[in-house]
């Protein structure tokens, strides 16, 4: 990819993200959470080897404030298959629990069991690495005391798409002792509405120490959209609640024995 093409790609990506955000702000009642949350992510990855099979496990904790008021946990894992160098299929699942940070001893307000199928396409260009990720989710919920909140259900489907760009800074590829930038925009679609359910925009920097360890730190803005409603002759338009979060992640990539030739290039993608 030429320098001019790379600049055009980055410009279009940024423009698309900006337009989506501006359109959402213009068409909804926007509410900004003034607190900055914290996401901690720890991941162990087994890359696809000679037989193309791989996988991962991940633990995640989130807080409502900066390193305080922890209320959310994730435990998940999956099995992947590398159809080609730049094309991977995955089946995964996990458990997601949301609690009241003011009284964690009462247990989760709701717990979700999730299964998903995913395909990932990665373009390894001269400098810019671009990842397209498509995911279809099946989600089962249980609620405290068995009471289903209004505008909710015990089962939901969801579709997600993430466009992720990686730019190594001191090497042409993401390899040992490489600093890099990571940018992504992910949209969440609900087949039952609101069609656009969530949007995540992330920007961060990371460092790959060696073939095993990679760390990242970044800023993530998550916007959730609530459906419009008409009750008791009162129309409430679609609303938006946005929150900024500090994301800290560490990834350990397992090595494979008896592999020949140079190690393949992997982009430091967060499986979240």
C-alpha cells in the first residue's frame, strides 16, 4: 500500500467514525457520564499452529470510577481456526456479571451467558495493519429474584462489527520490542431495535516486549442507545448514554514447539 493510499484509508476511517458519532449525538438525547471508568483486561492466546487450531481465555473487570467502584466481570474463552494467514474463524463463549458496586455481597444484578461465532479478516500492508471483525452473538440472561426489567428479556441476539487499525512506530511490523498505536471503532446492532445499540471508539498505545508479552493502555468511549418509546401519550425519543473509560490490558501469547521458519506476524488485537 502506498503512502497516499494509507493516508486516504486513515482519513476515511476517521471520517466515518466522526460522522457516526455526530449523527448519533444529533438524533438522540445525549447524556455524558462525568466519571471515567476503568477496564482491566488479561488475555492468554494460543495462536493457530501448523494445524491451524488456536484459542484464547480472558478475564476482565470494570469499574464505574477510576480504579474504584468495581461492578462488572467477564470470564470467557474460545477456539479458533486459521483458514488462511489473514482469515480466522472462532467459536467462543463466556459469563458476564453486573453487580451493584455499593453492595457486592448481594451478588450480581444480572448474569449473562453468551455464545458467539466470529470471522476476522486482517490486511498486512507495508506499515498499516487493518483488521475487520464480524461477530454474531446469542445471549441468555438471568436476573436477581427472577424479575425481568422493563424493555428487557431473557434471550437476545446481537451483531457486531469492529474496524481496527494498528500502526507500528519503530518497526515495519509488530514484532519484538515494538511500540504501536491501536485505533478502532465497533458498532453493535440489535435485530429487534434500537438497530444501533452501542458504539465503541478506542485509541491507545502498546508495546510488544517479545513473542509472548504485549501491554496496551488507551481511552475508550462507549455510547449506549435506548429505544424510543410512546407511553401514556408521551413520546420519548431515542436516548444516548456515553462514558469514557481507561483501558489497561496485558496479553500473553503461548509459544508452540517444533515450529520451523520465522514466527508469523500477529496484530495485537484485543479479543474483547
